[in-house]
């Protein structure tokens, strides 16, 4: 989960007996204690993510970054959900590095 101001971004998965369930990506307003969005990414983007590993929000652009660990043996990727135009793009990671922390630098 990632807290940006009053908004808590996260993801969760309900596990069933024999198979993992669907992953949901949500936003909660922590001040009002209210679920704002139960599924903030599209189904098209969801199928691109194998194993969500981390979520973060760029404090300036409010773009949402989701690390995908893949199968933990091949390089994962970072998916960026651009909130202003609701499009997304991905960046493949190298050398089996799993991104758990993001650092945002001002230009």
C-alpha cells in the first residue's frame, strides 16, 4: 500500500482453495474512511500484471507505478498508470531486480 496525502492506494487478492483469485487495485480516502475506487486500472492493464509486488504514486504527476514481479525468476516490469490521460506504459526490469522502492527526483 502507498499513502499519498489522504489517499491510500493498494491492491489485494482473495485466495480460493485451489487457485488465486482476481487482484483488485483500490483507492481509499483515509480522512473520510471511504472506498473511492474499487478498481482504478482497466481490465486490459490488469491482464498485463502477473504478480503485483509494489505500488507507489508520483507526488507531482500522481501517476501510479505498479511493480510486477512476474514469476520471481525472470525480470519483472514496472507499469505506469498515467492518471491524467488514463493510459499506461511499462518498463522491463533487468537482472531479476524486484522494485520495492521508488525514488522521485525533482527536475
